[in-house]
């Protein structure tokens, strides 16, 4: 669009310049002036090319008038283009049905896929960039900067390769690379464990999980969807009252890389606003992407909205109520995965998790770790 505008302006300048040399006057009607302002860069471009030296004063004046007229043309064209493009529609998510069990960690013990990995909302208005080599301070919106990042869809799983501290190598690598977006794949290298639970629907085990957490004096993060909040207000109220953190797991649990930016923001805001209105719960700043699917662009978007994106450094196949592995096997898996900064992803629909949680907490403390609330 900018190239087309530039070509149109140059053509107009050349045409009017020729007629100006032969004594013709610019008859531009002032009432045709566009209402939208030019960007600083466009103004600079015009200033750089708007002075013609070594030509008579009359021609210089004509060129100046032409420059003003060209500015109006560019402004009108840009305004018209904006009107044609319009705003992105926010759809109601037809087909984005809440996944049974919210299988965020499927195949988590397979080798992890390669990928890229970001309180309250920060403004998506202008952000002043450093002064450029041409001496012009460029103003670039945060939204534009975020859009320039990779939108390639990635999936997350902690992988099976560990260091000598039992920490997943992929989690450490991603944390080092993408922590700048407030993305968290593993906690600090200290003897603390962070419990997080994903809640998409209720299967009768969350109350027991809350009982154990209260008994053991451990607090956790519960990542919830809108469907869960609406259907289980008593459990949500209990989570809040007992000191746990409510994390944002989106409204309809869609794959975030497969929806547009406006829809992603709406998914987040719907949950955030509903909790504030119905429960007085404000200050949400933790987000877990549905199914663990993300892109670098999404991490930066969430950061701009005031959120930390929380992944995990350990999860296992616990989300299918009809395929539980049994308490003994499940406890062995959880105990064997202990490491500094461990972020555990557990699903509240799991009967195994309800049964083994107390024993896991006791074992973890016996091994010299303690539990911390991720925040």
C-alpha cells in the first residue's frame, strides 16, 4: 500500500512540476483535505524530497503547494484504505468445543517438538523506539512490533533428556531463550516445586484435591476455562478463599495459533472480566495456552496484556478419567520427576491425582524440597 501511495505522489509531483514551470497554478480545493494525520516517517520523506534548489522562486512556491496537495492525497488514500480494511471480527468460536479432559500434555514423555516461546493489561498504543541513524525518532506501536514476530504454531512437551539435576534439558533451553516474554517452562534453580492444575470440567475430584492442599498447607495455581468457572462457582470461590491462584486458560479453549489476535485477546478478557464481575477476583496475570500450543508472537501478546505464560517442566498422561494408570504407578512417576524449580502440570479430573497428592507432598518434603506458589 505504501509503495502504491508513494508512486501516486511522485507521479502527481512530476505532473504538477511540469505545469508549474509553464506558469499554471495549483487549483486544489482546500475542502478536499483528508482528516487523518500522516505518520512522522511519511512527513520526513516529504521533507527530504520537497525542496528543489536552483530553480526560480516561482517554481519553488509551486512545488511547495504541490507538496501540500500530495500530503492531502496520501492522507485521503490512507484514510480510505483504513475504512476498507475495517476491524477484525471477533467470532463466537463455532467448533471450538471444550476438549474433553483438556489434553494439554499428550505425548509429553516423547521427545519435545522444537519451538519458540511471553499485571494488568499494558497499552497497545504507541511505543517510542530508539533514534535512528537518520536522526528521526520512529514511533512504532507495540502491536506492530508483536505482529512482526514468528506466528509459527508450536507445541510443548518437556521431553525425556535430563541433566544431572533431573531437570529437562528442553525446559532449561526454552526458559533461557524465551524468558524475555515472561514465559516459564521451569522455575528458578532452587529446591522448590510449583503445583498447577488444569480444570476444564469437573469430575468429582477437585474438592478432594483442595482438601489435601489445605491439610498440607500447600497452595497451587488452578488454570480454569470459562465453562468451568460458570459451572463450578462453589469450587472457584473455595479456591480463592483458600489462597490459591486462579489462572487464565481461555474462554473456549481454542488453539491460540489458529485464531487471530483480536480473538485471542477476547478469549483472555472474557475470563478475566467474568471473574472480576462475579467473584471480585482481580489482577489475573497467569496464562496457560490451551493444549500447550503457542507461537513467539502469542507469548509477546500475552506479555503485552500483562500475563506470564506458564508451561510446565513435568506432566504425565493423567487427563483421561477412563485410562488412569493406578495410584502406585502414578505416584512413582511424580516422585521420580522431582527437580529444582519443577512446575508440575496435573489435571483435576484424575482420580489418581486426588488419591496420591498427599503422599506426593510428603515425599517431596522428605527429599528436601518445599512447595511455593507460582506467581
